[in-house]
C-alpha cells in the first residue's frame, strides 16, 4: 500500500491484520481471539498467527490461507505465537498447502515451540509441510526449493 507518494513507499510490503474472535461463549472473546497478520514480501507472503487455532477460530484462518494459496505465491505461516492448535487447524494448513501446490507454490511453517510442532509430527503432516524453527530457516528452505529439516 502506498500513501500516494510513488517514492520509497511504493516498495513497502503490503500488510493486513484480521482478528477472529471465538463465538461459542466458552471464554471471553479477547482470551480466545486469533490474530492473523499478512505481509506481502517480494518473494513470498508471510502470515503471522497468534492465539489459539481450534474449531471456534479456524474458519477465518482457513479462508485467509486458501485465498492466499490461490495466488500462486509461496506462503510462510509463522506459528511461533500460537498457544494451541487442534486437528481443525492442522486441516486448514494441510488444505492451504495442497492449494498452494496446485498453483505451483508451497507452504512453509515456522514454529520452534515443541507443543505446536508435536501435532505435526504425530500426524505425519511434517512430512508434507516443511517445518522450520525460525523465519530465516524457512526462507532458506524456500529459496533452496527444499523442505526445512525438522528440529
């Protein structure tokens, strides 16, 4: 996005932010909100997610990831600020990875937290979605066109 000045601002990556609140009444919406930030970089799209990814919050994440995957640009999902992910969240990521692949792109996941990495390993999803311990590692794997090594 630019502010009308075609100078240096024109090269700034676009960013967008979406907050998805839980609506099942189990806890306050603030406690359960899922924050999704999207930043369009020249070589990839960075999706930074914070909060809990579960049945009550996954719809917004799925919608956003699928739309981005359909663009054919490589995606990097940073889950380092995710506190919890359930099967619906894993399913949304798997679906986004399939859509990205169908458009000639890929999805890489950044997460160093063992409690978030574990469901990927237990389900075998880490064999189809590259996991990286840092953004730098994911970008290196993306540039090399290879899967990041599981930590």
